[in-house]
């Protein structure tokens, strides 16, 4: 164990995807830090085995994604990372221009590596790959609803074909029949493909055992790519290689202190159910923000702030939310424009977070990917220590903030994640 530096360095193409991967690495037995963007200052990596760099490179122009990813790669190599992981969504969100293929090509070239694997599957969340075709539950990706995605519509489930449109290099397949023969046979198959000049290999995966086989076959590769499912399988292989010690509590955080606050900007079906559950349990505990009222001036935000202060002074749970049913959302968007309606909500929730954290909130739960990003940015959070999982894909995290002695406990939830009682149970998990 003389190796100095981290074992795994990951580059994630969005914020909540980074947290999802970090959560799985902790569950696999690694102490993990998530950094937001490529750090410009020194980061304390004492007692850290893996670092995930969260970028905003999923839907940006190809060249920006490549530039940012290469900057993240260089920083992770400076921290001594033994293996690199390019993390993208388990639904392979991309267009015919990229960004998965071009980023993977650029990373391979910088590493002077000749091949990588593509393992988007996350079977526990219903994302599987068979004969190179991606399924969401029992539906092909192209019939799953993802064909209507506003930014990256996925109209082809054949990932070999999808990726071949994004790279000039050959794309191959490691299918289920190969994986069924074990890690050695899979490694041999990858070598044969490499000799044929195949740079990218789409990998079938139907269950956790397939991910274990792939992790064993690829743990020594310079670069692996995929969803967060592979992230949970890799730590066991690092231990087998002698790169990683057995760690009793990889998700151990400092004791949580301070008031508890929930901020919700997501309008997903799961989040609406979570809001309804919280309000049913705490009839006086929720305050609804309305974009139309926010557009008229400061008054509603001040009312929300006063409401939160009163609840917090009584040590009572508090929820401030802009989550509303689709008709109400459409009405606000029609009046204000989609972008302005969203911006007003994010700005209001971000400012409430900043003020209330300064006033003593120490446990903060944020629902919604865009809202999470806005709140983290407003608070000036640059690193997150990853703690125990609350629900699949959502761990507690902790951030150190300037001028604040105790760390801030943060749970950042993308809209569709979490059980119906998430807003109340999360704080019980933390306690």
C-alpha cells in the first residue's frame, strides 16, 4: 500500500450524476470526495480513496466538453489516480455529435491508451444492455420516453450504432455470451478486439454479476467509462489488487448540527409526492413559492424567510417549495417564459439557502438537479465529502464553508429519486 495518491479519479458529465457515482463508490467501500469543477486551489485528500469531478459537459458544445474533461483528467493524474473513469448517464444521453464519443477519444489519446469499455448499465435501476441494445425497464431506450428528451432525444437503442456516429474509430461489442464465461474470457475478448483496432467496446450487462465480471476484467485499464453501476463493482477489484484497504465506515461523516431545512424546486412526479407527504405530516410546515408572485418583487421571498425563521426557532421541520402540478407550471411559464420562471425559483431558493445557512441551518436537503446546482453555487461549495446513502443514488454529503466551524450537511436529490417519505426520513438517517 505504498502508492501515494488516490486510487480512482472520475470525470462526471453532470452534477447529480457525479453524486450518484460517488454514492456507489462509498457503498463499494471507498472514501470519496466530490469536487465541483476542476479545483483551482489545493484540496485536502487525506483519507480519500476516490475523487469525482463534477462537470457540466453533458449537453454543452463538443469542444467545451473535451477541454473541460481533459483539464479534469490532468488534475486527477496530478493527484496520483491509478485508474480514470468517465461517467455519463445510464441512458447514454448524447447526440450524434457527442459528447460521449469525442470525450472518450480525447481522454484515451491523452492517456496514450488504445481501448476503453462502455458500461452504461445500472441493473438495480432498471438500466440493462443486451446485444448492445440499452433497455429502460422492459422497454428499449428508444421506446422508454427518452426519445422525447428535450436536449438529447435518444431515438436509437443500439449503442454500437449510436457511438459509431460519434467517433471515427471502430466500435465493438462484448456480449452476454462472452461475459458468462468469466473475467478471463472477457479480458481475452477485449484483447482480440484491441488487436483488430477496436477502440470502444459496448458491454452487455443484465445483472450485478455481469458488472462484477466487467470490473474484474477492466480494473487495470487506464480508462473505463459508463454509468454508476460499474462504480459499485470496482472497489472490490482494487482490494483484490492490493490498491485499497478494507475500510470499516467509508461513508462516515462528522456529527450533524444546526437547523433542518428542505428546499424543493423540482416538479417531477416523485418530488410532488414527497412534498405532499411532508405537508400531510406537518400541515403547518410547508411554504409554497409562486413564480408569478416572485416576479412582482421581494415580498414573497421575505414572507418565506420569515416563515422559515419562525419554524426553525421552534425546532420544527420546514419545507419551502416551488414544486407544483404541470398545469400550474405551464401557466407560470406561459406568463413569464420558461427560462425566467425557472430562474426566479432557483434564485429565490438559492438566496433563502444562503441566508438561512448563515443564520444556523446545518442540515439542508435540496430537491431538483438544477436547483441543487444553483444552491451549491450560491453557497460557494466546492467540495463534498460523501456519506451514507438515504435512498438509491442519494447520499448525505458534507461541505466545509468559509467562516463556519461545523460542516454543512447537504442532501442533493435529482427530481425523480427517493421514496415518498424522503423529506422526513432523510433527517432520521442523518441523526
